[in-house]
C-alpha cells in the first residue's frame, strides 16, 4: 500500500510551497488508495510552538487535506534516534566525537536514484562529507531522524521539493546502513515568483493564512496549486480535488520550476466566487466583516442579497467589504473626483432632488419600478439617463462603479435612498 507523509515544522505559518507539497502527497495517496500521514518536525525546541502547529493543521483541513493516522512528533522520539545512532557506531559505520554521533561517508561510491519526476539522478559520495546524526546537544540531525521516522511509519514514497534533492543520497545511505528498504523519491520543481526569483512577500502572500485573510476560497487556491508543476491534460484549468484524484499521474509533473502568478490566482478565485452558491459563501463573508469591523448585526438575508449582487464583480472576498460598505451606515468614503463631477454642479443637485421627489411617490420600490421611474424622468426632461444615474450612484454609495444602481437602491430601501439623495442635493 502507498504510504506518504507531509512533515511540517511548527516554527511559523503554513507556507504556500509547503501546502503544495502536502497537496500533491495527499492526491497521490488518494489516487492509489493509500495513506497520507503527518510527521511533526519539532526538533528545534526553542522555535517550535504549539500555536503554529494548530494553525498548520487548521489550514490543511481548510484546504480539504485530511490525514489518516495520529501524527508523530519528533520531539518525543530523541531516545529512538540515539538508539539507532548507537547501532551504527557498534556496526562500525559511524563514530562518536564528544557527545555527537557521526556517520562515516563511504568513499568512491556512485549513488543512483530513479527519481519519479526527474528520472535517474547520480551522486558521488566523494562530494559528501561525513554526516552528523546526533548533535552534541543531543538533538537529531534532519537527514537522520527523517529516515528513522519514515521507516517507522512505513513510508513508501517521498514527494517533496527540489531543494531536498541533495539530501536524498545521504538519506539513501542511512537506509542502507540501518538495513532498511529505501522508499521511492520524487522531487517537485519549486515555486518561484513571476520574475523567476524565489517566492517572497513582493510576489504576494507566502502563507496560506494570508490568502485566507485576503478572501480566497480554499477550492480556488487548491486548484491553482495543483497546476503549478502538473497538468491535467488539454486546456483544462478548473478542476477540484476529487477530479484531480481520479486523473493524477506523477509522470505528468514537469521538472521545470513553476512560476506563481498572482493575477492568474485572482482570476481563478473570481471564477469560483461567481459559481459558488451565496449561502456557501456566507461564512467566509462573515469572517471578512468581522475582520473589518463592518456590518455588525447585518441580517443574513441582506448579506445573501449583497453576495448575490457582487460575487460576479469581485476576485477576492476582501474586495467585497469596501464595495458594500455603504450598506452598513453613512460613514462610507466618497470619491473626491466623483463628488466634484457629479454632486457639486447645481444642475446635478436639482436632478437629484427632483428624482428623490419622484421616488418618494413610489410605493413599489423594486429594481424594475425604479428603473422605469428613471427612464420616465429622462424622457420628460429630455436628458440622458446617465445624467440621473451617475449623481444618484455617488449620492447613495460614494462610488462611480459597483452593482446595478437600481438593484442597490432596492436593497438599501426607500427611506435611506431618499435621505442620502436629498442630503447630497441640498
């Protein structure tokens, strides 16, 4: 049975590159009916924190990635690593140097790895120095404890980033020295910025938490990460986890570095937002409102109407709050240029007041009836409808763009609309 693992270090938030590693391991396991496991690399006792571990596990679940067995923590296994190191000292493959345990690198050997992504990769042991297994402070070295743990977990395939390729011959030799079967290795291309440089803050968020906070949907982020280094074939770009599991083949992964394109992710998130049921988006919107301290107490039925109206007009949910802030009170910002152009002229003020009076006589404050009233007034005054629409939009929202004016007016309601129009026209 296929058994793969993801090994986060709880020294910070879940990096977007690490999330991608976890994702491909999870998809690989589910594709072949295997198991996906977690191993917590918390050997750095000074920097590892439980709050980061909780956040990492929360983010994995948010992405739809679940694990099959209780995670193991390396910080609880120091005695096991030491026992394995002592075994190698007794066999003559390692030696002690003070409190440290060091593996003797065999000379003149060629280590050949049949990488699942890159094909055959060769390493000369003459280029690798003796390897520390246990440090003088008693903590295990990364490459050694990884091997001990992966053997303990029965890991059959290790899928990770290209930055670990140089670790592979060292780990292969540890497996060999301990009399263990080495798993298969696959090294994925790293995620780089659009400019080809290492992914950093200037390319966008680098942690999953940042994308959650910005209002990206987990389905969209997962979809985008799946396309970084792997192709489902053809021109397909929109696919979910379930579909990816059915068609995933690691042979279709490229060895070329993948470029993270924030604009492509924004487009994809917009596609998911537009197609998502508004009620399913409601919890995400409420989180955004709570973070922005806007819309407290806004009833769900009104929020659902706003989501229906705006979800096709935004790329991330963080764009929704400034777009709808005028629905939550009168303290919304007003575009200064729009104020000068559409509300300062006396003619615009007169139009606003006259339109407000006509609306005050309407009992049916529906989108269709409001649009009809605007058209009738434009015909009577022999002006373009825009001469009514633009000042009205700025008066009730402070903006020159947004959802349809008459749809907005219907949701805001008659008293608030007329109040704002008269205030702006006075």
